[in-house]
C-alpha cells in the first residue's frame, strides 16, 4: 500500500539519481523521514539491506503414533517464549487433525489427510537438539 495514493510508482532495477538535493531539503525541513537506500552492484543487482531473519528456525518433528491434543499442547507450552508458529497433522484417537498454533492459541480441525503425521515448529532461537530430545521422550511415553 502506498503512503500517497495519488503518487506514481515507477519500478526500476537500476538508476543513477542525484539524491543530495532531496537530503538537503530534508535536513532543513522539520519533517522526520527514514530513508533506506539500496545500492546496486556492478551487475545491477541490489545488495541486501533488509533485516536478517537468520534467528528464525523451523524444526520438523515426525509422529508415527496416536497422541492426545493435551500432550501436544503441553509440549508446545514448553517452548512458548520462543515459538512463533506450529503446525502439523496429528493422529488422535478419533482421527487425523490439522493442528495450528499461532499467537499462543491452538486450533484443531478434523482432516481427511492420509499422509505422514508431523509437527513443524517455527520460532526464534529454538534449541533444535533440546526440542528433538524432548519430542523423542514424549513419543516414547505415548507408545508405552
């Protein structure tokens, strides 16, 4: 969405624009403006100037046995401070469900999905080894 609905948008892959008159005007203005400039390298491709999302990680956890929604929700609760989203197809006693976790809320929707069951966790600074070990313990407990 444009900030000014009447302004024209021009898409370009490379330009050679003298920006100093604009910046000189902005310096003398009382209006505060945040400007990000993407510089093109020799080939005309832009360098990355956006925020890094490298702290976000996803972990896929297989589930080969039937479980309960309570067990899954207790498992997710352990990672609540780092968990952004979780989703997967889970086998419960009365069938397969699509489980979705977002904004610290969990929803369960009955599904006709007949593939492998799994859970995917997406979060910041997730400790993959610790999560997989805890998942292994949960799955072993369910089988017993």
